[in-house]
C-alpha cells in the first residue's frame, strides 16, 4: 500500500512539474515577443516572425495595436496587417498569447491566455 501511495505522489508531482515548465516556457515566450515589439518599434517583419515562432511552439498569438490618435486594430497573424497602422504612429500594443495547459495524470486540458502590453 505504501508503494502505491509513493507512486501516486511521484506521478502527481511529475505532472504538476511538467505543467509548471509549460507555463514558464509560455511566459518566457510572451516576454520575448513584447521585448521584440518594443525593440523593433512594431516593425511588420519582426511581428510576422513572432507569429511564425508562436505557431511552431503551438501557441496562438493575437496583437491589438493602439495608435497615438486613439485608433486600434487587431491582428492574429492571418490576412493583412491592420489598416489602422498605416500613417499612424503605434503608441502601444496588447499582446495575448494562448497556450495549452495539460496535466495528463489528472486529465486536465485547458487553454490559458497571457496578456501583456508593449509600449
């Protein structure tokens, strides 16, 4: 009986640790995207590269741009870059990163969203 409890605790701890590492990786990627947006002054090629890397990692990225005159536009990596950016200086961007959260041992499968702002 004691061995069964130890195995149960081991699998539980392994699942929780794996989920923590998944969240930590998503947080790191989210921070990198925000840093790259700020460093490139929202250059479209850098933004496209961020979307490509997010797709490779299994994440979904969505960026909402806010211009200095109050207009906004959202881009999820598909279609064309938002028209609101044309001729307007981007003041800031809201960066949403959706990532899968799984703990297989407990049967937990959810999607979580990290939200942050690039200024």
